C-alpha cells in the first residue's frame, strides 16, 4: 500500500506541475494578446500599427521607428516603461507623449515587450 501511495503522490505532483506550467504559458499568451490590444488602442495613433511612427501625429511629434534595430537598441526597457507610465516631454517641456492612466505595470511591461516584436 505504501508503494501505491508514493506512486499516487508522484503522479499528483506531476499533474500539478503540468497544470501550473500550462497555466503560466496560457497567461503569457493572454498577455501578448492583451498587449497588442492595448498597443492598438493606445499607441497606433502616433507609433502606427507597424511601429514605424509613420503617421501624421507620429511625424509631427518625431515618433521613433521601432522596426529599426538601432532605435530599439537605443531604448532600454526601463526608459520605454517610464515613457509609457509617466509620459515624455522634449527639452523645452512640450509634451510629446501623455502618460497612460490606469494601466497596470504588468500591462506596460507587456506593451514594451510587444514593441520589441517590431524590430526587423
């Protein structure tokens, strides 16, 4: 009977591990999908659906081309996070990008990760 209990316990641990891993993977997929939805809603007006910044507003405000590997390398995740959370101003104090309101830090991180997918 002891062997059966040990076997049952090991099987249960494996099932729990598999369930946890599957849940984490599913959550990661949801975050990626959510990030695209957020990006499409909040960012495309200036940055464009493709991340090139080739929109009327993007050109006016000097939005960067996030398909360019050099541009991507010059922007740290921390700087992108801060710009999304707190907004961005030029040297004269003119607002280039308004801060996002009510966006959770996890969503901001997901949007930054989504922005990284534009790099060619």
